[in-house]
């Protein structure tokens, strides 16, 4: 709030809904991230992605007991395997329409190979090892206006420097080389 100079809301769910609904008139694309015809299924899938992927990397990464880490890591990769399968015949999570759940998943996928794979020990597979998830990630990254919002150097520095319990000396890896701008052929689905 510019008048009171206070944060009104920091809930990504609420903010995304506000942009979709209350600020729709300012949209240049008219995109509807919460279509009514899939509302129930979308809500379930968004919650699944949050619980098992978005938060799943943190459950594994901040675990302090081996059994807890292993359980969290396996749940994360079970979820990624399910999403990989879902994307076999669909360009996006709900076919050809981008919805909020796609962007929810993108936020974790774009950081995964550069941060979560090594730093959080979520290293059963990289996203690059998943044919559909990798192509999907590239497709989302290449959507108009998205690539310029992704700064991998900033992302890596944030994670590797601020988590002293995980990385006490604060070294930031040089790699990996990621090619989000490579052809993906998802438009054929």
C-alpha cells in the first residue's frame, strides 16, 4: 500500500488471483489463469504441485534426518514422474491453455537444475533428464515476457549464500549450463 507504506499481501495465491480478477482490465493479453470450467481440477492440481513440488524441494532440502530427507525426496520425484506422464500428450497441464498451475510449477522447475538438484540434494534426476518436463519448462520460459524475469545468477546467489546451514562457506557453483531457449516442439501437442 503506497499510502501506508505497508505490505498488503505476500501470498502468491492471493496475488495471482488479484491480478487475474481485480486487475484484469489492465491485462494486455486477456489471459484467464483460473478458468471456471476446470476450477475444481485446477485447484486440486495446484495444491498437489504446491505440496509435492514447490514445497517438496524445501522438505528435502531442509531435512535434518536421513529418513525425513529420503521420504521427502522420493515424494518429490514421484510427483515429478506423475507430471512428466501428464505432459506426454498435453502441451500444458490442462491442454493448450496456460493456467496458474503451469506458472506455479514453472517457478520450481526453472530453479531445479541450478539450485535444488545440488544444493537441496534433490538429485535423483535433473529436470533436463525428463523429456516432457524439460520441453515444458523451455516452452514456458520462451513465452513472451518470461525470459527477462529469470535471472539465474541472482537465483543461485540467493540460495547458495543465504543458507548457511546447508552451504556454510557460501560458495556459488559456476554451472550448470542450462539452455532454456533451445527448441522444444511442445507446440505440436
